[in-house]
């Protein structure tokens, strides 16, 4: 008999806790070793790139390293100071430095994000910097009139500190005016907020359509005898085994104005030959193709939730006096909520970041925010803005997760 | 046992047939009349059609032919939720997303009862099964026996005309099962319920029922009170299905109204009660319950035919001895004798004379 208050020991006198830890050490080490490859993989391919991206969105030192003298001048002279001879002298010194270090291109690109045409201004001026003579307040504007633009000086001031929130402002269609106050950009240039809104709206719509289409399929899958449901399951999974590009281009074949669907409608006399419907290269194309591609992600979680619901629940409800609709609504539907929520979350998050399908079939008004991120990554090379847009998207998804956890509970998530 | 005598069929199956595939009949010409307040059990092996009958009564399956009447009204076309039948399912089917109280309240809600009335009825039903403190628990937090009680209370809370139970005790362990049998029986008697109970457990059927319908091959083989079923089986299937049973094949030698002399295949003659044999010379299977076999001459009726037996094995089972013997060429003949003070101990290899009362040996159809 052991005294309950004394520390428990093994029968040869060692503390029980130490003995337990030793006896499990081997198993624990093996478990860690097994997890290690995946942990490293996730760290290298997921955590580090996303960290890089997020830092890129608030940190850009292309201008600040190329213009140390201007940086010092901005530190000494607060916003609104007159752009005097000392400022132009610092500018000329920095242009000199850029010429020597071949930094005028990257510095100009950074300012170009805010003021278009700045890149050529920087590269051109740096090339001719040796011709400049004091007083620089006269000679520099003589070289190029743009150097007197207060907006340019404001942009240089904000770019001279590498840490900046300007990219997030830009991603939300905001900018700073000459006095440094945050204002909306001109209505003509407001694209991002509208695109975020469209992305969320289309994603919600696609999620809704997927839910409506997937629910009966999943129910059928869950209630059919196994042999038949396996066949149906293969049909549901078939899209997974086909290339995304093939599926998307086959929608082009079907939906384009001279395509299968339109020709069928014309030959049936439902529409005239001149009334062919534009079903692709617009929002409709994006919605149809993405719904098709994302449907399995809704079917599978729903199926996995429905399969274990025994038919006796609905039977019990019927025998207790509920009509078939009441039994469905009060008994069956509530039990599928974890599957619906998991499927909706999955489809929504996937479609918020979807890129290739809208790019192929979206036309102009079917583009989503991810297409603009790709544009800034590949065409305009404004990686910081792309990172800021992606950061906002990531933040939105995290908010969604949080909401899901509050409403349904993350431990209720059933993905398959 | 007054209920069994009522002629007015509260529930009536009238020439009911059921086929799922149009090729084979699962239920073949079922005729059954259940009286009000009766506890009727449908007993049979799996695939015998008993559950199908219950599902047709509940309305989850439609009868292919024939009529099912409840309280004189044909219910073939009445959907399940309008039949007013309470049902207890094998896996309880308690709604997992609702508390116990909500589960019980559900049938009252869909019937449009007011809140206070619902609460009163739920409380009464929970008290009835001694689960009054559990209204706010979830079904998953209850043990199997507690879930069973809740399922029972839910089936009764809306005062149904008829209660169906589909193997409700199948998932419980033996002790709990016996306790619940008693509980269900008590509720049946206190509330005057009409119960149709499906099981494949003959012990359950014998202890609880007013009458038992033994199903096999889509037909009722015998419909009788438990006592009759056990002691006076109508045919070989029933004799074999209910309880343990010794079978001796033979031919009818002499036949009168209440007595038959059967010549066994090995030549011995035994006295029997004829049940479904009609003629001399007919093949028959004689059925004798192991506990009715005697080996002491003073326990046998005078003039009874005895038969030679060789003891093969004696198993001590506590309250009884189970003796396996070689009788008339069959080495599976079993005799059960009570473990009383001074009981004669048999040993393997011993030769004895065994006999029985002619009433206990029943000449049935050859299987």
C-alpha cells in the first residue's frame, strides 16, 4: 500500500514520474523524428515565404539605401519645409552615388510606384549628374522641371524610410496628399477595393451555388448502396483526375459564342443567330467554371458528415409526428452543419485566391484580386504592392477562420 | 391474459404480402390480429420478415398487397407521421444535436402543444422512466441503458395509440437487458399500452409477451402465449427455435386421437402426443424437451415406454446437470436434471433407461 501523500515511487525506489518519462522517451523521440521532415518542409515552403511576403509589404529599402543624403535632409527638415539649396545639394550627392553604384534604376522604380514617370527621371538625371553645377536649386530644375514637383518630394520623403505602410494604403485605394494626409485616390484609379469587393461577392456566390448543387449529390452518395455510391463517387472525383487547364478550356469550347451551348440553343430556335449569349470572358464564365472546379470540395465534406447519419433518425422523427420536410429541417439538416461549414469554408477560401480560371475565362469583369496580384508580380514588378494585396487577402481569410471558430467551432470541422 | 382473448382487432394485418424486388415475397400472406392492450412479440431469425412487418405497420414500408388496419381504419395510405404510433429503435435514434428534454419535446412541438403543456408532459414522461434529472443532458453523455429509457420515454410522451419496439434491448449487456425487460413490462401494464415488439431473442419474447408470433420464411409459424409456444409447439421449426429440444426421427406405428406410438428408426417404440401427423406409416420427428426427460423409474408414468441410453458426457452447470447421451443412434440427446440434494450422479459410459410422459413427446412434421 502506498501512502497517497508521499511521492509515488517505483518498487525499486525511483520517482514514478522520472521512470514514466524514461520509459516513453524512445517513443517520443521516434514520433519527433517522424514529424521532422514535414515540419521542416512546412517551415521552408510555407512559413518563411509568407513571412518574406508580409515583410515585403511593409519594408522596401530600394530608395533609402540609394539616397542616404536625402534621408539625412528629410530627418532634419520636417514635412512642409521649403525645398531649398541644401535639399537639391543632397539630391545631387545622392544622384552621384546612384550613378556610381548603379542604383538609379531601382531607386527610380520605388518612386515610380507613387509618381509615374519617375524612373526615367532618376536614370536620366543620374546619367547627367556630372554636368550639374551649383547652385543646384537652379541647375537641377533646369535639367528637368519635374524635380520641383512637391508630390515628388513627398514621395521621396516617405520612401526614404524603408518601413512604410504606403503599400497597404495603395492596396486600399488610399494615398497621401501633399501635406501627408491620407486621402482616397482619384475615382478613376480606384480599382483595388472594387476588386476585393467583387472577389468576396463572387466567392460567396460560388460557395452558395456549390452548396446548393452539392447537398443533393452528397445525400444521394450517402444513402445509395455502396456499389452504386462508389460509381457516383468516381464521377464526383473525375474532375480531380483531369488537368485544371483541360477542364477550364473545355468550358471555353462549350460556352463561347460559337460554342456548343450557343449553337445548340440556336439550332433549337431558342435564340436567334445574332442573339448568341455571351457566357464566357465575363463574370458568368468565371462563376460557371469555378463552381465546376470547386464542387468536389463541397461534396466530400458533406458526404463524410452525411454517411454516418443513420436513416433511423429521420424515421424516428417521422414516427414522432414530423412531416418529411420538418424531419429534414429539424433533424437531418442540423446534423450536416459541420460538413456544410467545412465545405463552405474550403470553397470560399479557395475561390478567394483563385487565379488561373478567372485569368482564362474571366475576361475583363471576371478578374479577381489574385489576377491583379499576379499582374503586380509579373508585369509592373511592384512586389511590395502585390505583397500588401496578398497580405490583406490573408488577413481576410484569417478573419473568416476566426468567425468560423466562433460560430461553428473549429473542432467541428469535418473535411473527409 | 384477458387481452389475448379480445376479438376486436386493434391492429389487423389482412392478407398482407410484401416484396422488394417483384420476384420473391418477404412476407407471404400475413394475417394477424392484435388486441388493444396486448403485448405481442414478433420472434424469428433474421430475414424471417418480422422487421418488415413492423416497418409496414410504422409506415416506412408499403404493403405490396393486402390491408393493414389500425383501430378499424385502413392505414395503407397514411404517411408515418399521421399514424400516431410511437416507435423505439434498435440504436435508440435519439437526436444527437438536441438535449434529452428537447428530444422528448420534439413530438409535442410538431403536434403544436403549448410550452407549459409540453414541459409538463416531458417531466411526466421522464419521471416515468426515472430519468427526471437528465433533461438537460445530451444523449452522448448517457449510458446505453439511460439512452434506452429516454428512447422509451420519447416514444410514449405523446400518448400514442400503439408502441412499436424494434429489438430495443439488443445493444445492452445481459443484466441491464433483464432489468429493462422488467421496466418495459411494468410500463406496459401501468399505462395499458398496446405493444408490438420485435426480437430474435426467445428469452425476451417468452418473459415479456402476452402472445408471441414466431416468424419464419415470411410466415407466422405459430401464434400463441409463451407457455403454449414452449410446451406445445405446432411444428418442428417452432420446437427447435424456442428453447432446447431433442429430436428423434421415426414412423407412426399406431395413431389415436390423443396418443401415437412411434417406431424410431433404430426400432425402439415410444409413446407420443400427435400434433401434426395424420396417418399411420407417416414419417415424423418426435420432440422432447431436455428437462422433461427422466431416468428414475419412479418419476415416469406407469406403463411408459422406456428406451436404452448410454451416458456420453455430464456437464456440471451449477443449478442443473446437463447429460449428453447416445439414444436411438443420436449422440446429441440431452437430459437436464436438477442439482438437488442426493441427486444420482451419472458417469460417462453408464447405461440407463430413460423415459418421459407421453404428453411431453410430441410427434411433429418431419423437418
